[in-house]
C-alpha cells in the first residue's frame, strides 16, 4: 500500500510516528518483527486501510 501511494519508507514512518528502521524491519521481516498492536494501528491510520487488509485477511482496504 505504501508503494501504491508512492510514499517512501521515511514518509510512512513520519506519518505513522515510528522510525524508518522499525518500518524497514516490519516490511522485510514481517513474520518475525513482533509488530505491536499500537504500531500496526498507527500504520493503518496513516495509510487509511484496515489492519485486516495489511495482514492479508481481506481484499477490501476500507476500514470498518
């Protein structure tokens, strides 16, 4: 989704309030990154999508 918006990691990190290093770790090691719920919520809010969408549980990006 970040790439679909043509955002850099730095842009999404800024908008999410997390570090670029943390975002890189999440994107590259998602299965092992141990993403906290508040971090996931911040990323979803910045992107305007649901957590289910980012987790691959739905094809509908619209938050409920």
